[in-house]
């Protein structure tokens, strides 16, 4: 590590979305001087005014505090970023390409080349975005090609594991930190750039495990972790399919197998599956990369993981038709003339993120089957209405549920878990509910007179 007492490196974060903005704000909170950069002018203006452009618990307050403290600022000027920073973190999006499963690296490319051109002094560029293995080597070549001759800029990779909804906590108190590096200098500077985070851990009597490794391993840690998590979810959802056919209860099954520490009970809740801006695209990009590397067979199971996940979304449509006594035509169930309340639009609670959201995907399928769909979500309404315009957006649970023939709970927001089935029972047209997340108390709902169905559980 670099000698203690050295001045703290100045940090920049390129891309101020869910990942980059959270990092910029939290590292300013840790005491670093920080600049956040984005090509999205509107986003930068909002952040500069103290407004977080997305929903993340606790982040607004930290943003305003650190703007006021003078350690944090936001810019669209690459010159300013290059001039200021000792360590530049690349946090731009790496979405799935429109023409296939692979990751679109064009944002990484433009951020890195844009930055490199202006770097006239030694600095470290650290990739945090989730990328296919091999990207760090490519970024290094980009830097060599575009940075002015004598700058001595180096590259490192430090993948990120934060979870939306817990992002502040995950950034300040990570369960591990991965440094993919090629030089002692890079490791030393990365330690300095995380020193305040390690110091915080020490004062709280915690340890943050640090893994120092090569580029390829560092890149793979992230996609391997996501592949494992996606597999765990699809595993229990496959068990839910079996339970539905066999008349068993997947919630009991999950609890019972989860007592085995080797299995563990986390991420073992059957439901309508995973979504969001990470898991679905990451497992697809991982398969595409394995193909390129000539080892496509190794990840063929991830294709099944994806299929299981997609089938769970369709299952809600099928259950809706069963509950509403609707016929199945050649194109699936016909739900025309029915009114369905969809509670939840975001891919998980405590976020406004609707990227590849299972809840919205189900809502869209229901509308395509002819149902009139009324959606309510505590935070995701704006994003959702841009994605699925065929539905009606309601102002509250009560608005959405009033007159509904069926209620589908598709994101496990606290507000839905706490809803009173007796009260809702008074305003619906039919007391029928599908719990797509196994988050409601079946006994309470049934006692209030509801016909209650859930994923992987018996009808009674
Ligand atoms: P996001 O879409 O919220 O943010 C990406 C940002 O990059 C946007 O604000 C966009 O304007 C900006 N951008 C695009 N091109 C740019 C450029 N050339 N220069 C500067 N900024 C540019 O995405 P996100 O969720 O923050 O994800 C970013 C990366 O982090 C992805 O690779 C993702 O897989 C990874 N990641 C995300 C999470 C998460 O929970 N969101 C967790 C771990 C890893």
C-alpha cells in the first residue's frame, strides 16, 4: 500500500447512473474529493442541484450534505475530469446489445477514449461497469492509443456488487473488494482510494476482504456471482413448477432445504423471477462471451436458467385465466373484459428501476391477453408508464384495486405486504388475488374471504 499520510487521491466517476452517482456521493461522504461526470446534461444538472435522479433510500440526504460540504461536484466537462482526478472510475452502462445477447461496450469505449485524450498526467482508470472478460485488456489498448504519449496512464478493474435499494450501505460497507491489476503502483493507489472505506470498517470492528488478482479473474468475479445468483433463483422457481404439479408447497420446501448451511436460505424465494438492469443481461452476455471463447457448452445451463425465469412470468397469465374462469384460445388465455389490478412495477422493492422488470413484463402480457390493467407502484410509476403505455396508472392501491376482478401482487413492497385484505375486499369486484412474490400471508387473506393463489403453492 502507498505510505500512510500521503494526500488522498482525488476521484472521478464517469457515468452517474445507479452505480456511479451512488459511488460518487458515498466516496465524498467518506472524505474524498470527488467529481461525477456524465454525458446526460439533465442528470448532471439535477445532481448539482441536490436531486438524485432515481430512487435510492438515504442517498438524497448524503448528496445534499456533500455538495454543501464542497467535496463533491458534477460536470459534463471531460477536461475538468482529466485535470482533477488521480483515479477515474468507469461506471457507464453496459446494456444488452439490440442485435443479440452480448454486452454493448460502446459507452465504455466512448468514456475511456474521451477521457484518455485529455489525460496529460499519470492517472489510474478503474473499470467498475460489468463487462465481458477481456474488456480490461481492450480498455488498456484504447488508453495506449488515445492518451498522450508520456502520460503513463494505467488501467485496473474493480467490479461492483451493490444492490439497488441497499446501495448506500453496500458501497460504504461492501462484503468484499476486488482489485484486478497489473502493477504495484495500481494496487497501492487503489488501496489509497479505498482507505477511508477500510478505516470505517476498522472503527466498526469489521473487515473488508480484499482480493488482488489479474484483470480476467476480476472481470469474471462479477459475472460468475450473478450467474450463481440467477441460478439459485431459477432453481427454486423450477422447484415451484414441480410443486405446482405435485401439490406441494415451495415455501416450506425452500425453508427446509435452506436450513442446510451449504444451501442457505437467502435468494431462495420462489416468485415471478429475477429482472432488473443486471442479472438478465449479465447471464446473456456471459453466454455470448463463452461462445466467443469457444466454451459455450460450459454455460449452456444459463440458457435454461433464463427459460425457467421467463416461464414464471407466463405462469401469472395462466393462473389469472384459471382464477377468472377464462377460456384458452390458440394464442393463450383470453382475458378480455376483465379488470386486473397489478400491484408493483419495479423489478424489486425500494427502487424505481423498471429495467426488465418481471412485474411490468407480466402487466404487458396481461394487457396483450385483453385485460384492462391498472398498475400502482410506490416509486416506479414514471418509469413504468414510459415503458408500458397500454396500462392505466393508478394513484394508490385503493385506486388500482377498486372494481378489480383480480389483484396481482408482483413486487414485494412493504406497502403491499401491509395492505389489509378486509379493507380491499370491500372495494374489489372479485376477491381473487395472486401473490407473485410469496410475500403475503395466505391465511390472513383467505380468512378475509379471498381466493388466494401463489407461486409454487397449493390452491387451498
Ligand atoms: P445507468 O444506466 O443507471 O447509468 C449509466 C450512466 O452512464 C447513465 O447516466 C449514462 O448517461 C452514462 N453514460 C453513458 N455514456 C457515457 C459516457 N460516454 N460518459 C459518461 N457517462 C456516460 O446504469 P447503472 O445501473 O448505473 O449500471 C452501470 C454499470 O454498472 C453497468 O455495467 C451495470 O451492469 C453495472 N452494475 C450496476 C449495478 C446496479 O445495481 N445498478 C450493480 C453492479 C454493477
